C-alpha cells in the first residue's frame, strides 16, 4: 500500500457469544478496509467484554479481493491488543492458530518474524490505525483500557 492512499474502514457485521474459559460475554466484529474504493483487507476483531486480561485479537486478511481473486491472493496477519491505562499496545503474533478461523479466506498465515521489521509491518499498522480510529465499534475495545 502506498502512503498516499486514503484507507477507509467499512463495518459489515458483528456477533456475540460466551467466552469458553470465563463465561463472560464475547464479541466479534468484522468489515473491510479499502484504498481508493478497492478492498485491500478484511478485518475481524474478537474480545471478551470487561476482561482486558483476555487481550483482544485483531485478524487482517490482506490481499486482492473481487473478480478474479482467490484465497491464494490473500494472507493473514494477526495481532493482539494489550489494554492498559497508558492506552494499550498492539503486538503482531504468529497467525498459525488464528488461521483456522480464516482458512477459507486466505492461503496462509504470516508468522510474527515475517512481519516485524518489514515494509508489511507499516502497512499492517496503517490498517490498525484506520480501523482503530474510524470504526465506531472500537470504542468498546478502547474501553478495556479502563477496566479493572
């Protein structure tokens, strides 16, 4: 992605469930991020409400979408968000375990070492920034910074 492209997040849907380990309510939201009206990634964010210790998962399926594109044209990059009074922080993680949920959408999951310190990392954090700042549903995730 070029720095000159304006990224836009478009929310699609959301679902709720119950966290298997603690029984609290969990949420998943998803949508896409486009550049110049062309989708460049789909995003999926999953968290447990009022449970910052669970660290929300952010999954980005990145690559070509639309006519002529296939799962071979896309890959998964996964991050966790560690909430904190200082605003929290993001960390790229190995995507292997997260890929199981997205294997029908992308050909492979990137490992942390394939992302950190590369040009891809800058692109991924541009996606994170766009999502964080423009999808109103992120307010619930940001609220985890204030949970005890």
